[in-house]
């Protein structure tokens, strides 16, 4: 056998081939190393797993993200690390994994070593040659949190829009795409359909023609001049229901200041409009009430001023000698004037109650004494009409209670007055009974029962209304304003009570009410009633004050004469100083230094309030009592007089006994 030695060229060629192979091996090894470096340094989780659910290979990102060591990850089935709620869907995803069905963007949650939850998004494939799963996962926990925050923010925005009844919109001028928020669909009651091409048309169909025209003008101006717009208008819905909306639109511009889109909001202001209208109606009603109160106050003053003269002088005349006819005429004039005064008082009470300015004054009341006082006021008329007037007070009724004696007396007087007016035979009975007693309170029933004309069933509710009587003939036949029962009922309302009625037409009526009173903890004295006895002032009082100087400020001549007459009846030898306006009163106080001042309120130049203030500014005259003589008797009049430095208050018409009591009181104290 002959050995042929390779040539040099052949050896060189063989060496070059081997070198190339070595280079390829080195290059491949370098690529594998680079790939391994990439896998190991990747922030994504890279792994190989088998169908027994065990990881065969994991990169360091696994240990970093999940917190477990490599050994822990390889020693347990990977399903042990999956969140329990995601386990079922994870196993299902693995089961359906094939060459032709790779996993793409599958999401599940893993539990980390310290118990936290991470969200992973997977891509994986099955290598059928070795039946291994090659997978890569990305940690999307922060992305999920951001999405949840965005969803929560969107939900909050939607909720805020729902609460505020504000819907938002945007309109792309280039694509003509119009987007509405959920609340905007609700406001305009338009069905929410994706990509609805008729949305703008349905929107405009809710507008009145003039408002739609104004909207087009506003939008055109916004696009042309890059300025926002605002509108407030009504919309009409499919069921003809109307709403009020407030719309705002603003332009969106590009880098060249060209308007490319519009954004805006629409707010449902229907409720606000209704509230505004209610407030406006309330303000109008309050203004009307104030005008009414002012009118009543002025009318009261104007009526009381001449009444002061009528009542005052007829009272004085009745104390002089007249023949029978003259005395009867004078009595008629006096009774008519006092009836007119009662009517005025009723109207003023009604006005005060309606305005919420009437408050109850609580004091100790002797139920027996008050009841007999009321009955005594009707004895004369009952005798004249030959009617039996009966009072019956239950022995269990406490004699002393706490309440507003004036208003309680007013209510019972109204009921007895009505009974007397409509009863012509038989009897009228005032019953006072104890209904219930607990702790320190007693519930007492007051009842006025008569055998009068009675009230028809159809009229029984009407009579409690203001200015309303049983029928149109009642006022003509019996007189009255129709306010007595209404005022009584409203007064009872202040104590959570009301008037009730039992009546049979032609047989009689019973008006009654119950009120809970606080009892007085004192020994009850069941004494029979002793009529009040008024003792006339002795002449020695007049002599004692013979050197008095009394200043009367009054612009009305008749009232000035009356006041002078009444004072002269009290102090025959006193000096009376006259002033016809407030300014003159201040001057004469400084010049004469009177012992007491009787001050009218409404006077020219300077009224009584301001005149009193001017007098009080002069320290040397602070001791002089100033008594207000006023025809104004609305709520707060007395307090207003005292606030302006006056000492006391007498309402017109002036009653001599009240004037006497007040003047003597202040002369004694000064």
C-alpha cells in the first residue's frame, strides 16, 4: 500500500476549514451566552415548564418579582404560586395550549413570598418535540393599578356628574365625531347608542326653534373667534315634560391657534329654577305680607286716632248728667266705638298671627277667677235676652295653672260672644273639665254649649276660615268680621290644639278645645269668685300733686283736648304744657323741666321716638318719665318705645283708669 502524503495546499485548506468550524462554534457559543445574558437580565419573567406544572428553568426576574428562591420555584408545581381565584382559568389555559394555539396576553395573578399580589401577562408556546412549555410573562401590576385608578376616577367623575346633574361632551370638527357622557344622555333623555349618526339631530330636537338658532350662532362665534359661550334655556322632551339646562362650550385649538374641536358641559338646573321660583314667590309673599302689615299698622293708627277722641269723650260725657234719651244715644255711640275697636284688634291679631309675630306670655292663672270674670262680662246681655248663663267647673280642675291668661280669655270670650250672638232662648253653658293629669301637667277641656240656631253640616268647616261666616246672610243679620273663630283656632295652634265643633242645625252648638297646662305647686283655694272692685282715686292724691307740670306732645287737636281733659280730671291744679310736634317737645322740656311727659309717636318735624332720644341725650333730663301715647299697637311697638328711651306705653284710645295707673306709678317712682 502506498501512502500519499497530502500536499501543503491540502493541509492549509483543511486547517482553514477547521478554523472556520471553530469560529462558528465560538460564535454560536457567544450567541448562546448573549441570549442567556439577555434572559437573565430581562425584567420579564422567562421560564420553561413541563405538563406536570413544574418549572424546569426560570430566570432571575422570577425570584425578583415573586420573592421566592430559584430552588423554591423549581421544587413546587407552579400552580401553587397562582392566586386561588385564578387557578381554574390558568389550568384551562395550559390544557388548551398547542402548537397551533399559543397563549397570547393571558392574565392571571400570583401570590408573592410576602403575601402580595402581582398581575402577570403571559405569552407561551408548546414545543411538541420535547413537550415543554416556553413562556414569558410581564409584570403589569402597576399598569393594573393605573387602570383601576382611571376606572375609579371615571366612575367618580360619572357619579359626580350624576349628583351635580352635569353632562359633558366633545365634538371633533375634523372628523365630525360627537361624544357624550352617560349623564348627558340622561339629561336629554336620548337613548345611548354607540356611533349614533343622528345624535346631534336628536339633541337639537329638544330645543325651541329660537334656542336652536341661538345655539348655532353661539357655536359659530366660538369657532370663528375662539371664545367660549354660555346658554340657559328650556328643553322639551318626548313626553312634553320640560327641563331647564345651563350649557357651556369652549374651543380647543391646535398649535396654530386654529379651533379644531369643542368641549363643554350641560347642567340640569330644573330643580334650581324651581327653588329660585319658590324663593321668589316667598319673597313676593313676604313683601306682600310686609305691605299688608304696614298698611294695617298705618290704618290702625289712622282709625285709632279719631276713635281715641270718640271713646274718650263719650266715656267722660257718660259721667255727666243727661236725660234718658241723651244717655241712650251716648251709650250707643260708646258701644259702637268699642265694637269698632274690637274689630280693629281682631284684624291686628290676625295679621300678627299670620306674620308669625305673636308669642304667648306665660304666667300664673287662677282658672276659677278667670272663668267667672269672663262669664260676668255677659251677664247683662244674658239677662236682657232672658238666657240662662251657666258656669260649671269640675272639682278636679286645678285652680292654678301656667298659661297666657290674655289669650285664653280671648278665646273663651270669642266662643261666648258667638254663642250669645246666635242664641235667643234657652241657655249658654261654660264647662271646664279635667281630661287627663300626669306629673305636673293637666289637660283641661273648655267647652261653650248653647241652644242657639246651630250650624248646617255644609258650613261647619267654613266657619273656621278667615273672613268667612256660615253664609252670606250672617254678616248682614248678625254683624262681625268672620275672624273670631279663625283667630281662636290659630291661637290654639300655638299650643298644639284646635277648636272642635258639635252642632245640630236648629238645636244648638258646642265649641270646645283642650290644652295641656303646667300646674302650680301651691295649695289650691277653692274660693267662690269675688267680683273685682275698682276704688276711685281719692281727691287727696290730686291735692298732693297740685304743683305738677305735665307736658303733652300731640299734633291732633281732638286728642290734645282729650289728654288735657283726662289729666285735669286727675290733677285739677296742675300746669299743662302743650307741644304740637317732637321738636317743640324737646325745646319745652329744656325750658320748663316738666315732672312727666306724655309723648305721641307720629308727629311732624320730629316724631315721638326721635324726640325721646334727643331728650335722653340731655343728661339733666334723664330722670323725667316719658309715657308714649300711641295708636300703633302692632307687635314690637312697646319694645320700640322702650328702646328709644321712653319709660312706658299707653295704647290709644286712652282709657282713663289706665292713664291714671301709669301716671301715678311714674310720679311715685320719679
